[in-house]
């Protein structure tokens, strides 16, 4: 469900207000206020002169009256079942008509009551109460949503900005609401020890459970029930979003699906992300690829598996393997780290414009020197990093078969400045915690093993494979770089108390419009690898680092 808070309706005493030469009177009705407009004789006296003038198109910010009038007209018409009238108040009448018609016809929603809350600027929150009725059975439904009023550029009139989320916050544009026998039977998901996985126990696994049901519901032997659900459209399915159950009218019989999740690590991951807003984390077992935990502070979109974010300097793990293989860098040999380096028309610099004079590549990696990597761009082909990510780390192939929808990383072939930026995890490179945990797992075990949540033996699917492995020399140096960073570099503070065979890398990714960068951290300890991100959190060592380190301590 959405995150919007209910705002209690404030009843107002009806009183007239002058709007453009007419009187606007607020009138109440069925819990939703409406507006009626009445004209006077003075307006008729001016009719002939006004007719000769070109109508003036109003511009500028919307007034409170305009926002209230448009929003309440829309809500009143929707509640009353006057779909055409409600749709006419929006800036996309065709799409609004289709979804509002389906609200009654397909979703089987009756007795709808819409209660507006206090306006904030051009946005009006409202609560929804309705009854879902299907074949003699009925069940109440309640949720919160909001709408935003905008000014039409052509006419100057205020209109409701149409998006499917106006109707229900879980809808993406193109989605529909349907009540009926679910095409997919429910599932009972189990952790690796046989315990049931529920959102009450693990709040951030809602989207994971939806994905498991969509893939395994028909295979697990269950029987479908009757539900109100979100049926995803083309755009949402392209983003790998699963259908979502909003209300169960009658339960089906669930089939059983066993996952690889560790109850102890999953509970700990939930506790860790709850401490830091917009954080996500994933824990893997490098020797097998099993996903042991995955958690998000926000319980809607699954950033841990499906996020698409620039990974910042954590990508230097992949880039370092490339430079070492090509003989462009060696852990203990001198390597340049100037304040600035220009390439492709861009001038790159280090954080705080530091430089390392006479330092080694290991020192540059541990300090996260950007120019140490950018300076090697002239020696690389445009496709070099893409090929390394695909062939060695199994990334950017869009072929992972995890058991639920995932984004498998993207390292596109780029040129000039964008290619150089990709070397430090910017440019067009996009990852999520699952991808970056897999990078650390590949270093820890020496070979890419595709992460999975459900064993391939359950459905006979084929797991992705990398086409080659790093040489022993390259792997040894890469482990040395990550171990040194965990002990003496930017990851040292977070990794205090994490003992054994360890390695880590921090990252910070600048994002337009954010005051603080996204903080990243990827690390391993023995047969455990993890990665996390805190969006708009700041430096990775300070934000995502403690989350990852806490889980490595527990699972090591």
C-alpha cells in the first residue's frame, strides 16, 4: 500500500466568494464538498462587449480556490459515478475514463466515499472507503491517495494531473484493478529452515512474495482464491513489476515454495535498514550464489533487487580487475593519482581535490582516487569495461534467473567522457545491492555464481554463467586491494571488528538534484558477501558501511 497519511476532513461553513464576476458557493454532499457557480445580471450586461474580445488565457501559479474547485469537482463526480464528468476535469480524459470505468466494472467497487484532506500547494490528499462486491460476497476497502492540480497551458484552466496512482497509489500508468478469481494461486513461502515468510515478520519482502507467487503459484500446487488485485500493464511489466493483491475476498489454497533466505540474517537485515532511511542491502553466499537476506527501508519498490542506480566507486572493483589484466595497473607498483585529469572534454577530479604523489595503485584504490582510473581511459577500448563486467562478473546480460524479477546491472558501451566516467561507476553504469553483492562474491570465491532465491531444481531453469574467470594473479591482487581498503582505506572504520578473510570497497555516487550523494558499500567475509546503498545518504563508508558490516559480523 502507499505511504500517504490520512488527513481528517475539516468541515467548513459554506460561504460565498467572488471568482471572476460570479459567486462560488461551497455545497456539501456525501462526505465530499462540491462547488456550484451562479451568474448575475451584471455579467449579462457586459456580454456584448466581452464577445468581441479574445478570451484571456490565465497563467501563473494556481490559487487555492482553483485547486479546491478542480479537486472537489473531480472527487464529487467520481464518487457519484459520473465518470465522464470526472474525466473531463483531468488532463487525460481518455485514460481517466478507462480506469474510472474499470473501477466499478472490473474492480467491482461499490459505495465509494471520497474524503478530501487539507491542501498542500496544488496537491490534495484524500481517503477512499468502498466495498468490493463479487458474486454475493462483499468486503470493505480503505486506503489513502492524492491528486495534484495543474494549469492547462492552452486554456489556462485548472485540471487534475492524471496518473493511475490517483485512483490507487499502487497503480502505475497502464495498470488496471480487477476483482475475480486470481489467475495465480497463492503461495506459502518458506525460509531455508522451513519457517514461513510473511510481511508481518519481514516487512520489506512484500514485492518478493508477489514475485514468488507470480512465478511459482501455478507450479506449487495451490488453488486460486478471489481477490482485488493490480494487474500490471506493459510499462510496469517492462520494469519487472509483479501483479499485486490488494484485498482477499476468499482465500485459495497455497502451494509451498522454499527459498534460500536465512531467518537470522533476514531479521537482522530488516533491523539494520529500519535505522537508515532509503537504505537497501543484500547478503549472498559466494560459494553457491544463495541469497541469504534482502531488505529495504522503503517497502514499496524493491531497490535491493530491481534498483537501477549509479554504483559510484564500488564499480572500481570491476575496473581494477580490468586494469590489472591489461597490465595498466599493479597493486604495489607506482600509479598516478593527480588532482585532475581531463578526457573527452571533461575535467575529472578527486573528492576534495586530493592527490597522491608517488603512491601505488593499492594506495589509490584504498583512498578511492578517481583520477587513478580516469587516467587509464586513453589506453582502453570503448567496450573494455562492458566486456569485463559481462565475461567475468556476469553483469549486464539481462539473463539472471533468480526466481523473482531482478535488474541484472547495466554497463553500456560508451565513448569519450562517458566511457571514462563509467570506470568510476558513473556515466551510464547502473547497479543495485544484489549486483554489487555479487561482485564481492565473485572476488571472494574467484568465480561468478549467479545469485538465486529459489533453487533451479524447483523448476529446471538455467542459471546464468560467466564465460571466463580472472587469472590467479589478477584475483590475488584484487583481493589484496579490497583487504587493504578494509584494513586501512575508506572502509576501515566500518569494517572494524570484522575479522577473517575480508575485503571491502566504498562508493559515493553523485545524483542530479540531490544535496548528498548515494552512499555505497560492498564487502565480503569468508563465505559471505554483502552490499548496500543509502540513497541521498552521503559517503558510503559512513552510511551503507555500518549496515553491511553488521551483517557480515553476524553471519561470519
